[in-house]
C-alpha cells in the first residue's frame, strides 16, 4: 500500500512539474521548441487537426484521437486486468503469509517481504502492473490538456462546439457524465475485487467531476469517450455479469 501511495505522490509531483515547466497558456505552433512541445503537445495538436480536416469538427477529431490512444494502450489494460485477477486469486496464500509473519520486528518483516516477493514471482503477479496504464496515460492526459488549452490560445484555431457544448469552456453536464461513466467503469472492472482499491471507485468519479467543471469541455470529452472505451473493454475482458451471477469471471480467453 505504501508503494502505491508513493507512486501516486510521484505521479502528482510529475504532473505539477510538467504543468509548471511548459507554456500551457501560450499559442502552439510547429516552431515551438522543447521536448514537451516537440514530442507530446505538438504531435497531439497535429493529430487532432488532421482528424478535424477529415471529419469536419474538432469534437469528432477529439473522439477519434481518444479512441486511437485507448486502443494503443489496450495491451496494458489487458495486462492490468490479468494481474488484478491473479492478485485476487492468491489472496488466501498472501493471508497465510501475513499470519505467519505477523510479528513487526525487522527480521520477520524482511522474511515476509522475501516470501511475498517469491510468491508473486512464482504466480506471475506484478503488484505495480495496475499502475502501468496510469503511468502511460499521465503524460498523454497532461499533454491533451496543454494541447487543448494552447489550441484555444492560438488565434488561427477555433475549437467550436460538440453538440451543444463549447469545447473551449467547462461543461457541468459533460463533467457529471464523465464522473458517472468513470464510476460505471470502476464498478465493472477489477477494482471491485481488490479491497484496497474500492475507495477509488468513489474517489475517482468525484475527482473527475471536480476537474471537469473547471477544465475545457474538450478535455472532459476525452474522459467521456475514454471511459466508454474502457467500459467496452471491461465487458469483453472482465465479464462483470458472470461475477454478479457467482460464476468466476473469465478474461476473454486470455491465458495466464
């Protein structure tokens, strides 16, 4: 648990660092220099503009780019699901180890960590595998925010609207929709099988709504579409309806 907290703190720190070190409120052009501009923000802007030219609106372009990004990280999502299910399956063995080494002295805890690591290695479980999609999506999400914000600052670009939602302005409706979709995704995914992760089922949707009501609707649209893709992934990979019927859920034919 401490590793997860430490990793979360590291991710938040990285996000703050990246947010402070880039010209997030400046126009974006191909001539902008710097690693963040050249390899994260401008490629995202170029991709969005490309699909805008193909599909006609920035709203549809953002949807297309979101789907492409989510499909690109699909292997990581599959890995996350497999690892989460394996972690749940070895809970009885992990509980036995906790009982065996319940003493808190340094020597006992060292033996506990060694045997726990050996168990996870034998069973092919990586406790940090569930964090991989978060690690990968963090620069993409921040990059999306910078791309949308800087496109909005660029005189040559007009984001326009998607349906009734101006993409350059916050949307409470989209924020609530994004939060609701996030809740459904977490309820149908592996988080519900992990007691330590259940708090995220309620915390994450609230956080999404909070950020959604202060950030441009274009970014909230990214969350909505991303969560729709994640829900489809859960339906195919995790099969939550089988779990609800008391049948051990299968991971879509994926082998360990």
